[in-house]
């Protein structure tokens, strides 16, 4: 079992996803964020079936950075109830996992 995790969230179409991804990288809360192509999401919200066009973000970080990432997503996200799913990374290439750890290590000012 690795200490690296992947976090999934969705954002509305437009520049929101890229801005959010860049902010997470700049703040070293993520080593990499993938922005997937637009997709259609169908879900129940406040008693009604809703359809929206969204993009999914897959965020690579470490379990140690997860509390700060969770807090920051809550501050930056435009949704009332943003998706935040954390997937454990059981295994991966040693070099890539080391890179994720290095890129999410806070730097002293």
C-alpha cells in the first residue's frame, strides 16, 4: 500500500477546472491534476433529476496532504456540495510515486 492517493472531483465547464488545478499545483497540494474532457452528469439534486455538463479532475497527492487539499477544495470550489472521492493507490512505479511525494512536500518560505 502506498501513501499516494488520487482524489476525484467534478467542476462546471469553462476555465474553473484549469484555474483550480493550477492553484492546487502552485500550492503543492497536488503533484498532477488531469482534466478530463467534458462529460454529461445525471444525478438527483434537491429532489429533482438534473443533467449538467462537467469536467472531472483527477488529483494526485499524498495522504499527508489530504486534509489541506480537502480544506482548500472547500474554499475554492464553486459547488455547494463538491464531489470529493479519495482512491488509495495500492502500487505504482517507484519513480512516479516518489515524484508525487516530492512535488507535494511543502517548501519552507
